[in-house]
């Protein structure tokens, strides 16, 4: 037989085989995924149930309520239970008759009256089982050996059924009275309010803890990422520096300069990321301060770098520095660069940017002013938050103002802003002397 014909004849069979095999695999995988999802769902439900039981057990008034209910009714066992359609779990117990139950223990739901209380949303009251028309022959009283019993529903403020407040005793008890029923009803409402508050507090604390752990993990990742990026960037920068010293064509020289400029920009972004991580992880931005006697020249150098990068913008400078300033000079120049970059980005192109520095008897003050659109009232309260940008379409991470503010705090100073339709002014103020 021709081999090609054999292949043609058998190909549909092979194809059908693989289709069926694939279907079987996906069916198996779907079943497995469904089992995993159902398992996770059951795990979450169990966790939520245990959390509710724990919250109810921590309510401080529960022991007193159970004790008062026992004393007034004369019944030896009182309890609060979390009741669902399938579970009965004791949250709080007052046991004077050695019933043998403690908080956290469970009963089989079908072997309690609480399903009926839950379903009908009404109390069950039995003063004397042998003489009760409804429950005299019921199996549950005989199983647990009680003659008197009361159980009332506990509902949370939103109307959700939580469980029951119940009491029982091996002897008859006069409990089918309005004052006893009213007391149990009042207690159940009070317990519902306290349990609701405890659950809300527990949820808030868990949510806060998860958020804190998530934030710490994110920020640690950012810090590690920043450090890991610096190594390859340093290699690129070093290679570009070596190439620039060799004989190159004009075109190659242009590309080398582009690489070096990109490295500087990338390094600046990495430093911003690292500063952000330092500020958020609790370490804070660390300053290495010393007494600077020629701060004016250093500030002018930082301004020149911005001028070279943005030749279309006019930057006017006014210095009145008459005193030495205790500061971390590189960090202060970082503030100058960040504030100027912000002014260039958001100021009017045809109007000058003003940089003013001055000292008085107590403070060094740096102001950067630009004309342009007023900062919105919505943006003002969050302007110094990380990742805050007035224009989302612009380049950058939105960390410059946040880092500048953190640098001010590290100097025990402050960075403020005022903005109206005529002018926006950022003011960086620190003490002339070393902070105590």
C-alpha cells in the first residue's frame, strides 16, 4: 500500500484520538480546578466562621450576661452559639451543672432546637418537658437530659441571623413569663450589637494587617529592584565612557552621547525609586549634613544643568545667602533640580522661572516660582504624595515632589506650595543650624 495513502487514511483517526485525549485532559483539569476552587471556598467559609466565633467570645459583656441569665432563671447552663444551616458552635458558656461543654465546642445541628429557632425566627420556651404538649416526647430533651429550656435568636444590627442565646437545666423552671422573655430578648439584641462591633473591628484589623504586609512587600521589591538595576546600568555607562575615548565617527559619537544621556536619566529614575523605598520602609532619607559656606555656587551649578537640558526656558536667579547653611548639599541640590524640573514641566513656556534663595537669622529659604495654570484644589492635599502627577501624560514616576518633601523632613524643615491664577511657588525652608 502506498505510504502516502496510509498517512491520509490514518490521519483522521489520529486526529480524533488526539481530540478525545485533549477533551479528556481539559475535563480532568476543569474538574481539578473546580475541586480546588470549592476547597478554597470551604476553607474561606470555615475561616470566616471561626473568626466570628472568636469575635463573639471576646465580647466582654458575654460572661456577665450569661451569669445574670443563669441567676435570674435558676438554670444551670447558659450559652451563646453561632448557628448556621449546618453548624452549631459554642461562643460563650456558663456551665454550673457540668453539662460538659466549653467555648469552641460543637453540637450536631440536627440534635438541637436551634435550626427551628433560626428558621422561624422565634424563641422556643419549655418550662417542663414531661408536661409540654409539643416536646414531651421529643428525642432531644431525653438525649441531653434537660427538663427546662429556652432559646432566642440573636440577630446583628443589619438583620442577619447570627445564632442563639439559650439556657437549659435538668429541673423544671418558670421561664414562660413576660419578664424572662423580655430579658432574653434584650440580652440577645445587646449581644448582637457587641458581636457586630467585634467582627467589624476584627475585619478592620485583618484588613489593615494585610494592607501593611502588602505595602511592605511592594516597597521591599522596589528597593531590591532599584539596587539590581544599578549594576547593569553601571556597566552600560562605563562602556559608553570607554567608547567615547576611542576614535569614533561623528555618527557614532552622537549615539554614544545619547546612550550616556539615557544612562543619566535612568540613574535619576533609579535614585528616585530608592529614595521612595527608603522613605516608605521607615528608614527615611538619611542626610549627611555639614556647614556649607558657598551654597550659592552649588545651587547655580544645579540650575545650569537644568538650563542646558531646557534651553527654551528662561531661568532667573536671585541669591541673598549671607550665612553658612547646615545641610546635605547633594540632597539640597536634588530639591533644586526637582522643583525646577516641575516648573519647566508645568510652567508657561514664554514666562521666566524664578529661583530665589535667602537666609535670615534662623532659616535658609529656597523658592521656585513659575507662571502657569493654577494647581487644582483636588490635587493640593495630595501633591506631595508618591506617584502624584498633575498631567498623567508626562514622563516620570511622579516622585520628585514627594522626595523633595522627604528631604525637607530629613532636615527638620518643610516644603510648602501656594498656587493661584498668576503664580505657583514652592518654598523649601530649613534651619541654618544643625537640628537638635
